[in-house]
C-alpha cells in the first residue's frame, strides 16, 4: 500500500485525511523567528523579508493562512 503520510517541500501531507500541515520543526522555526523580531528593538529589511517568506510558505498549510 502506498504511503498516505509524507513530507514534501517542507509540508506534511496526509492523503487519507486530506490534510496538509507544518512539521514540528517548521512550526518551531516560524515561532522562533517571530519571537526574535518581537524581542528586538529594530529589524533589518533582510530579517523582515526572511520572516515574510517563511510565513508565505507556511500559509498554504495554515487555516486562513492567507488572510
């Protein structure tokens, strides 16, 4: 029987349940980046671009992620 759960391009796919989610490591990375910028007094354009790119990539797996 083919695998019904797999990780591809940084997202966890569960074809049996029709669910796409973020792996735990990606969730931790997103949380860490947000907390680092929240604690900093200022952020460079590169830091902001990195966070925005990470959030855009994760938005596909998050309910209402594109809002």
